[in-house]
C-alpha cells in the first residue's frame, strides 16, 4: 500500500504530468424557459400554502376535540384530538420541508 502512495505522490509532484484543466464537458448553466418558470413557482407556492393551511385547520380541530373530550369526560375523543394535533404537526413539518427542498432545487437552475 505504501508503494502505491509513494508512486501517486511522485506522479503528483512531477511537473511534466499534464492534467485537463477544464475537463471534457463544456461549461453549461441549466435553466428553465421563462414560459415555465413563473407558473411552476406559482403552483409550488399555492400547494405549500394550501397544505400548511389545511395542517393548521387540522390542528385547530384537534384542539377542539381535546377540549370537548375533556369537558365531557370522553377520553377516546380527547385521545383522537391529541392524535390529530400530532399528525397536523407532522404534516406541516413534512409540507414545509418538502416545499423548501423543491424550491431549493428549483432555484439551483438559476431561474429562481
């Protein structure tokens, strides 16, 4: 193994070794057409906004179920409300994370 490292070190230090500076692929910046850019951003923004609004509404309904379940001594109703709150939080986190990742990858094309 050390012979391989010595050989590689010697090759790296050799001034007569030529390396391709630019590589075989020409420089290219990917981008979406202008006709596609605006509608895609609009659809992504509306989808994320409506999904988060639905998660908030689900959380509010869950809190309502907890309140009614505790006041009427219905443990099953309160437990369902608590599950609804938990799943609303998980859903909102998933929607926010997914929307952020999609927008990050979309903006990497240079047309964000």
